[in-house]
């Protein structure tokens, strides 16, 4: 694996499968009486959040703590950042505190990339969501959820998502989740289809390794999983779609639409859900919806990422399994 | 899989077998009897193999114990990777499987099973891992080969073969489940780790 | 003033000739010239060009002296072979009154490294609402003839129409920064394949092209001339080509960076590549080069935009837009236009000296290298190859996209009215 996790494109297929396999082992820790491993004892992980995201932050925090790392939470609100301190100076401060890894959430696309590649700091950088760019650990937890549900917990070990059909619905244009998922799911062999009104599909999408459709009803019967993206109501004001009602009618997932999906197909949502907008309560609360499971899987996937990046002298080498007798 | 396998299959003249298939079977049978004897019928025994080859040995031992006692013996696996004390000396390692039998470990006699006992650090890590998984009545250790050179105050309760070695030598256990044949090879480091 | 004899210079890339300067004027051009007591410069096959003229420079003074001053900016210009620059109006305060343009003009006179011709703002405060006192700026000592809100687009069609009409009274020209503001809200880079991947706000080509289309039609309607700043797209080229074929009085410029760099560079998220208009695609670059060669695009202008280090040493979205360009412009043109066979050196002289001076009604610059003309000259070692090292820049800022890149050519001498401003590649 590379030293940083900035984009889902940083992961080869072997890397991605290794993360998912490792996450599967990490998931077992959650079932134990003592949900803690000594693995990252003495390592310091900084959660550097320039954007409010309680869910993602506590997920990373839980992951780091289960691995016994020391966690420093640095949130931009009420800090020197709001007084005009730059990303660079903040990073230098954190490095001086001895951070081994910086988990960064930032409203600007590319901020984690800059942090990792500008020579400001030596720490490992993990992207916890940057602007409208990427959110690779979300994609990993989604892939983990997909593999468990569609391939199987044990049957999935060592495997990808070959031939599985995943449909991603909603505000693709502004979604870092969609970008990371398209890249990662493609790497793992899945067939990805994006469904959105044309206003919410980026110019340039033709170079992405996926299909694009504007017709949700046509795609649903051919989907093993449907991932609903959050649609912010304020997009309406920028004329991306006329009204909330019309959006729901054309792109929302309700019980009637869910019935068009194959029997075993699942509904995913990265949260937080806007019930009534992109997903009805009936769908959100159904057995097919994995939203809550995804939250639990998020901790396992992030434990796997932190372990594989920080658990040795250097990141894991995913092509060879090492074994020793001593 | 690893370098020693390559070396041996490539006909490394330096690596010579010290235990062959029938020896290994005999040794495991003896250990099974010892466990029954010392554990007074092995009623509360749980076997935990340390991945990779310790798991296969634990399963074989469980079969033998079932033959002797006529009872089902719980067997599982205990991956110690995340408890190792040398994690920072190598790139992050892929994890093995930890599988604890359904009835758990509390109040049980846990017999850890590994292929080679060397520095004792693996077993130290295994004891730490066990502590996070439950509270056994007692913990014992069974190994196929004890090659000496302990770096910690740890000893095995059941030993298939004591094999005095020099630090320049390597001991490789091959088992049919993983390597296609049963054998224990003694080689020299220059030859077997050079690849 | 003593005489200077430049011996064996390829004037506009032609056969080696001698050029004799007497005082502020070229006395003679020919072979075997002899001048008693003259200082002799052995040109040794270097190319002699008329002093370059930049129609689009940001000197930052007054207001942002931390990034550039008139002195350092003109030193950078001289180093790049320029003898005159037009200073853009987006200073603090904005150059929208006679007072500010006269201040810049006076600072230019004092610097002595190259002539500074201030550009006046079209609207008060660059706000696009009310015409600035264009006539007063023209009538001032600075004699402003070029007006631009550069950095911002004069997007109100009525204001643009009035400005185009109004400056006819004194032969002025409006230089438009073509950028439809609503289409570029939050824009961070060219909208296309790369922006889709990087998740950066898109700056669509149509936001430039639609304004250019409107403005050439406005110019035609009111019978004015219009100049379009920094063309960046193949579509803009097509519109200018069409406008010129209709006889519309339009001129256009392209920057060196749009002739060389593409939006693929943005993948590094390094804000040194952040510029407005943004770097476009390979197809755009090739179309711009072709248009510059065939005359659709009239001139090269640097859009030299200095920014202090901290405004670029940050995340992309927070970074300032712009690149310095005065000291690398000629090298980039040599690489992209001359060494590709698209232009010869007289074509370069036309596009980097004669024509920009004509567009800006600047007398005394952009004149032929011949007897009786002002001795504004630049001598270029075209055989030179070297990596760009911003540490050696005369500019106060270092935000060049070419750091570490090998570029051809180096200005060894620049003369401003017979006085050397650069000697052997160093400021005199």
C-alpha cells in the first residue's frame, strides 16, 4: 500500500482486498469481551477536522482507540484555524506534537493531498473527506458491507466484488462518496451505474469507469445494491432541480421502487439520511437497508486502514503474505 | 508461500528432514495421550492453534483426542499478529484468523498449539491475546518442535521433538494442509533465507 | 551618451548584422560597421529583437507591495526583454482615477528599467456598475488609452456597450476579461475530465466564449474596437476568427502559460498552477498556438500576476490565482512557437512588440530595428537551455509554474532608449 490514503485510486485490487480481509478480522474484535487491541500502542493519531462531521470523526476515533492509539481531536471550530491560521501552520503544530498520522476532513478538495505532498509534515495522511473530491474510507466500508452481504463473510475472504452490480443514486456532482465508490468498486470488479438528474452529474463523467443513467426505474431491476446519496435541500435553490417533490418522484427510493429490485438486493446509505427526500422511511427502516450496519462496518474498515498504514515499520505489502516462526 | 518451501522443493541439499510424515503422526498421537493423562480425561480442554500451521496441528490433535475420549473437543485459532512485540520492525502484516469456539474460554483448560517453539515471543503474545478473550482455568502449550534459544521464561508442556539447533540454522515445518506434505526440515540460514 | 556597437546579431533571426546605437537612437544597421570609441557588444549569433511590449502586467503597486512593486516589476520586465509594460488597474486603490494612474506612471518613470503605461479601470472600483472617469485618465499625464477591469469581467452588457462607445472619443480601447460570472461561481479550474475527477469547481469554456461572442457583436454594432484578454479556449479562437472575417475591429491576446500548460497539471493540487482563466486542455493549447501563428490571436501578453509565497503555499481553494510570467515569456514562446516551426523571429517581434504597442497606442515602442528608430532592443541567446530557477528572478514573487522545467533561450541584454537595463543576463 502507499504511505497515505488520499484517493480510492491509491489502492490496487490487492490492497483493497487486503483492507477488506483485515476489516473482517477487525470486525470480530467488536464481538469480544475486551474490544481493544494493543497494536498501535504509543502511536498518536490526530483527527484534524475543518468541517463538522461528528459521525466520521467518532468512527475514526473509535477505530484508533480500539487499536490503543493515542487520539487527539482537533476541530477547526473555536481553534486558531478560524482566526486565520493556515492549513500548513496547523499541520506543523500537530507534527510538533508527534502525530504519526493525521486523519483530515477539509472543505477544500485536495487539502489532504497537499498535506501529504507539500513537504510540510512527515506523518501518514488519511483522507476523511475533502470537499467534493473523495472519501476513500467511506468507499472501503461500503465495499466491505457489499462484500459481506453479496458474497458472504467467510466466502468473501480474499475476494473482490466481481460482477456485482451497484447503482449509486443522487447528487453525484457534489459527492465525494460517489467518486471514491466509483473508483474502488471498479477496482474490485463491480459494475457501477450512476443515476442522477443530468444537472447533478459532473461534466467529464465520461472518463469514469462506470455507466450513467437518468432513469432509476430502468436500472433498479438490474441492481444487486442501490446506494442512495444524500441530497442537500439547498441544491434546489441553485436550480439543480425544480422542487424537492419532483426530485423524490424521479430519483427517490420508496417501497414501490424497492420492490423492483432483485430479491437479495440491498439498499445502502452513507448517512445522514434525509427521509422523505431521497429515501422513504419505509425503505430506510426495512431489512434491506444497511445504513446502521454501515456505521458499524465503518469502524472495522477504519481500524483496518489505520492498522495497515501504521501497524508496522511501513505500510503493509499486499502482494505477499509474510510468515515467521519464532 | 515462503522461501524455505521454495528452497526445499528446489532440492536444497542443505535442508534435511528431521521428522517425516509418519513421525509427525506418531508424535501427535503421543501428545494427545499426554494431554488426556495430564488433563484427567481432557473434559474441559480447548485447543487453540496459532496460525498458520499451529491451526492444522490443533485440528489433528483434536481428532486424536476425540478418538481417545470419544468426545467432541473444541478447537479454534488464535492469531497473535496484533500482539507481537516486533510489529515496528517489518511492514504491517496481514492478519490471521482468530476463531474462538462457541462456548468460550472461561474456566477451560486452553492448550495453545504451535509448530515451532523458538524465542517464546509468539507465546508471550498469545498469552496477551488470550487475556483479552476470556479467563481460562489454565493455559498449556503444545509444540511439534522445540528448537531452544528461549528469550523469555516460557516452556512447552507437550513437545513433539526437542531439536537442539544453532542460531544459524532454520527449522521449517511443512504440513499437508498448507504445503502438500508433512515434514520438518532443518536448514542453514544462508541458504534458506537468501531469496 | 556614448555609442554602442552590437556586432554580429541576427536581427529578427536573419543573417548576422551590426547595429550601432548612438544615444537613444539606432544610428545604423548593416555589416562591417565601425564606430570609433563605441562600446562593442559581441552578439555572436544571438537574436536581436525590438524591445518587447507587454499589454497585460500586474505590477501590484499601489497596495500589494508585498508581492510586487513598480520597481521590481519593471526589473522583472527588463530581465525578460521588455522595454514597456501596461500596468493593470486592479491595484489598491483601484486605478480608476487620474490620481492613481498618474502615480503608477510616475513610479514607472522613476524606476528607469522599462516604460510603464498605466491601464485605467473601466468601472469605478472594478465593480462593473458605473463608468470610471475614462476621459480624465486619458487627459492625465499618464495618457491612458487602454481600459480594463481585468480580474473581473465587465459583464453588464449595457456598461460594456457604453464603455466601448465612450472611449472612441479619444481613441481608447477596452480590454475585456471575458468571464461570465454566474457560470463561474466557485470555479477553481477548467471544467472537464480533470475537474470531474478532482472534485474542483469547474470554469467552463463557455463562460469565456459567450462573453467574447457578445462583445465582438457589441463592438460591431457600435463600431468600436475591442481587445480580448488572455484567450484560453479553442472555442474563443473560433469566435475571434469569425469576428475578424466579418471585419469586426477586435484584437486578442494569449498568455505564454496557455500556450504550454494544460489542466492535467492540476492533478498535483499545487496552486502554482491556479490561474484565471484556468489552464485548459491539450486541444485548446494547440488551437491557441495555431491561432497565434495565423494571426487570429494578435499578441502574446504575460498576465504577469505576482503573489506572495503564503498565497500559494496552501490548499488549492484558498490559493490566489495567477502566475508570474515576465521573465519566462520569451522562452515559452521560443519553445512553443519558434521551435515548433509555427513562428519565425520576425513573427515573434510582431506579436510581442509591434502589435501590442499598436493596440495600446504606445509610441516609441514596437518599432522596427532600423536606423532612426528608438534604441529599444533585446538580445536573446536562443541556443541557451536551462532549468527555470525562481530564486534568480528579479520579480519580488516566485509563483512560476515553470520551476525546474527546462526552457530554451535567455535574454542577455536589454536596452531602453539606448541605455542598458540588462547586461549579460543581469540587471544593469
